[in-house]
């Protein structure tokens, strides 16, 4: 499996398991490291942009901090 496909699979897995709770890039990267995956934050960000463009995830901005967070779509 190509690296991009592995990244997208991990992102979908994490977003699905978080339910309706949006995840930050920092949280996603930390969970990937815990699973012994060596994905960089730019790679994860590219994967998240792909999932948003494919309609599989949505980007939310925290109204207070402005931090970007993602969650899976229905």
C-alpha cells in the first residue's frame, strides 16, 4: 500500500473513532506516533485536505482560538 493511502486510512480511522468530536492536527499526529506510524504533520495535513475535498471529512475552526479541527462526515 502506498504511503498516501496508509495516511488516509489512518486519518479516516482516527476521525471515525472520535465520532462527532473534532480533532486537531496535533492530536492526530500524537495518536499516529502512539501507533508507531512515522507520518509527518505536513503529510497528515495533505491527507486531511484530500479527505475534505472528497467529502469524507470537514474542517472546523475553533471560534475562540482559531485552531483548525477536523471530523468525519456522515
